[in-house]
C-alpha cells in the first residue's frame, strides 16, 4: 500500500468551484476556464502515489499549482474534488478533529519562508508541534533539544529565530517538523529562500537525514537541479496538471512533451548525474576472510581482471589484479596483503560524471566509489560513464 | 417638503425616554457596579502612602521606559501633590482605569470577532467610526439620562468614546500576523483557540498595546470633560477655573492633567515594546556582563 495516494484531486478557486469540475472533466483547460467562467484552476485532476521512504519531488513553473497541491494533502487548502489516502485513510472525508490528529501526529510541514514564531525561542519553536499536542513541558524540551542536535543547532536553544541566518532558521523549521515524529514531511520550496551554497548544504543534510530517518517526503521545487539531486521520483506540473512522473533518468531520457523538454534542455547530464546514479555493484573480497586463492577464483568466476579488497567493515583497502595474484601463487606465497595496490583513485557518491572523466586518464583500474568512512559502495567503469552521459541509468542506485 | 426637517432628534429623545422607563433596573445595576469599581480603585490608591506610591510609579517608569521618564515622573507627581491636587488626581486615575478596564474587557473580544469574521467586521466597523467621530460631548446627554449625574455617567460616556482604538487595533493586530505563520500553526494541528492564543494574540500584543495607549489617552480627555456633568476629579478643578474665571486654578488643574497624561502615555507606550534605555534592559545587560566576567 502506498504511504500517500492522491486520486483525481481538483482545486478550483472562485465562487462556484464545484460547477467547474464537469467542465474540467470534459477537457477544458485552465486558460479557458479563467476566460469563460472566471474561475482559477489551481490543481486539475492530479493523481500519484508515494511509497514509504520515498522522496517525491513536484516541480513546475510558477503558478503551475505546486503549492496548492501540497496544501491539499493536509487540507490546508480544501480540495474541490478527489480523494487523498494516507496509510489508506481517506483524509478528504475526515472531520476537523480527525484531521487535526493527522496533522499533529503524521504529516509535518516545512515552509518556504520558514514561518517560525517570532515571539518564541528556537527551542520553543521546535517544540511547537508538541505544545499543540499538549505534551508535557519536560518531554517537549527533551525532544526539541534532541532535534536541534540532529540539525546541528545545539547551543542556539534560547536564541530568537530572527537572530539566526536564513539557513539556520530553516534548520529550525526542519527540526520543528521532525519533532512531531510523523512519517510524512511536506516541504514547499523549503530551500528556495536560501542562497546557493547554503541551499546545497541543506540538500545534502536532508539526504543524509533521510538515510537515517526514512521519512516519506513530498518536496516542491521549481529548481531542476534540486529535483534531480534529491528526488527518487519527480512529477512535473503544468497548469495544474501533472505532465510526467518518473525518476530523474526517465525524465531526462524520455521527456513526455515539449514543456518537459524545455525544462530539461539546459541540463548538462555530466554535471547532474553523480557516481551514485551510475555506479555498479562492486565485487570485493574481504581481507580478513579471503586468501589469495579466493581472490583468484572470484576474478575468474566474474571474468574480471582486478578486484577491490575491503576489510571486515567494508572499508576499502586497495585493489589486486589477476596478474599479481598469479605471480604470487607461482612464487608459492600466500600474503594477499603484500600485493594490494593501495594507490588507487576513489570518488564519493556525490562525485559528478564531469569530475570522473579526467580520472580515467590516470588509471587503468575501474574507480571505486566510497562513502565518508571509506567504505566501498560501488564501482564506476569507463563504459558506465559513457552510458551515464548518454542518459542510461546504472543498474543499481544503492 | 424638502424644507421639512426630519424629526430625528425627537425620535432619539423618545427612544431614550422609553429606555429610561423600561430598563431602569438594568441601568441602576450598571450604575452601582461602575460606582463600586471606581470607588474601590480610588480607595486602594488613596490607601497607599504618598511616598510609597511615588516611589512605586517612578520605579515602574524606570523599569519600562528609562531614566528620563523616571525623573519626569518624580518631579510631576511631587508637583501635583504640591498643588494640592493629589486626591483629585487619584479619582481621575480611578475613572480612567475603570473606563479603560471595561473598554478592554468589551473591546478585546469585539476586536477578535472582527478579525475572525468578515460579516462582524463589516457591521462593527461603521459603528466604531460613528462612536469615534461623534463629538464627545454628545455622549454626556444620554449618559446623564440613564445614570444621573457624577462619575458614573462620565465613565460610561468615556467607555463609549474611548473603546474604538482597542477594538480596531486588536482586529488589525490579529490580521497583521503573517499568513505563513498562521498556516504553520494550522499545519501542526492547532485548534482555532490554540491558533488564537498561542500565535495570533501574542503576535498582536504590540499593536493591541498601541490601541490601549490611545484608549487611555482618550479616556483621560473624556474624564476631564465629564466634569461638565458633575464628575469630580482634575476635570472639576479645570471646570471650576473656567466657570469662576479663575485662570490660576484652571491652569493648575490643566497642568496636572497634562502631567498625568504624559505619564500614562510614556509608561503604556513602552509596555508593548522593548525600550533600549529601560531599566529592564539595564539590569539584563548588567547581569550578562557579570556572567561574562565570571
Ligand atoms: N487563493 C487563491 N485564489 C485564486 N487563485 C489562486 C489562489 N491560490 C492559488 N491560485 C491560483 O492557482 C494557481 C496555482 O498557484 P500555486 O500557488 O499553487 O502555484 P505554484 O506552483 O506554487 O507557484 P510558485 O512557484 O509561484 O509558488 C495559480 O494560477 C494561482 O493564481
Ligand atoms: Mg508555491
């Protein structure tokens, strides 16, 4: 069951919105409705489903209905028609009290302009959702402190939001949303008000938080780079409709129409697509467990000429080649460690294709992809890079 | 036909007659209640020893506004006492306090109602305009009809005359709360009451305070005028000065009113906002410096 399921949602603004629905169903478009019937169409027959733990990005030009759509999900804006299911429960049929319960416990929101309470301290702001739930003072303080630590704002508990920079204020906004420990985060252009460097930081931070927390995130942006970077799947909106839904690669490769094509035309794939997106599963042998013979057998089975070596916890040690393994065996020696080539190129999950290409000039080996702790995550071959530029995704995106 | 005067005045008169006849009990209850409040406040204020009173007010002035206001307060209050107007000043203050209190009790909910309900807003707004622009003296006449002479009709007229700013600025203050903050409160599951008391009212406080300040100032001016219908207090001194052609007396009374007005104005103005030079800030800075040193 999807975590969030949106079924045929409409939102029409104006004096008699219900009467506009049949016209929309007949296929009249936003411009026509505005001209002939003086109603403004915010969302026009939108359906999608978001799986648990997924980051679903909605993008589109200004006025395409993104904010209206995301506000329908927790009924800050009352949809004119359609159903919204969260964990299978129909939000659109709930009473005010039931809806409040969902907003308190399940669905948290982060806003473009932070929307912090200026009369409360940072700590009180983070605890706001819990205060609304009438949680005890001590519990509120504890939870809020924990969340501030997570977003890296420890020590700012007693500051007022106005005293913080934009990036820090949005961390407070994020902490406030995390504090209620709901499963779903709605983020409406949450990073759009931040300058580019801070924005990148926040994107990375969101991604690393997401690795730990596994929330279901619906994220709005009008920035394609942001969408490609953080979205597991992306929906592109135009005039209140979704014109295409898919992964970044799917959209880059098969744009549904000229609108989408115009959207992505400036994308330099090599500047967008990262090692994480194109890398293949890396075969490796474990130093403590495997001997020289295992290494030889594994390379032979896989038909490859070199293999990475890691330690027990997956930390990359280097690479061994079939040639050196064979000569070692011929010499009758056993120490795998002595033939490991430790001087190899590694890249991180975020390294762009653009930065990977020159590395192949200096090395004959495939390039290892490692995380911050130097644990082996994947491998990039020359051929994968070319495929990445051409728009074919990797076989695994782990 | 066009020259015939509409009998508006006659109708108002008969309506008032009818009300005096039919609601006499109601008016007498209100009369007793108001008198009770005014007299209790006056009694409490008079019971405070002069010296203690002055020190307390001077401290308050320093705490919220700063040294300048504190010095002015000390000099002003001593002067009023020196002129022999202390008791009258206290009575005036009691009437102002009573009128302001009731204006708040009635005005705050009205302002909230206006902010939350478009229809209420449309109805109340012109009524407020009417209340505020009608010359103040006009309220004195029906007030006398219903409540006899003295402090009570004076206070009633004052309440009507002075209430609009509280209502208006409560409404404005709530409407001024940024839309996205309200949205955030709703998104986290606030009930309408939580939204009002945890978000909108706290953020409206500075604006409401500005309204309260205006209301107090209007109250004071009206309380003075109500000497014309027999209310005692500083107004009476001024009024006697006028009727007896006694310039000195009129001036002394007027000066006391001005001092009281400035005091109330400065102190209430600073209540809603942070004052850099206030004693509150002085103490806070001192403490922070000491903490930084240790
Ligand atoms: N309260 C409203 N009354 C009338 N029309 C509205 C209202 N809110 C939104 N709309 C209309 O709905 C459409 C979608 O607006 P929306 O704010 O959802 O766009 P958006 O994609 O979020 O744009 P942006 O990128 O500028 O935030 C617009 O045409 C807008 O004019
Ligand atoms: Mg928007």
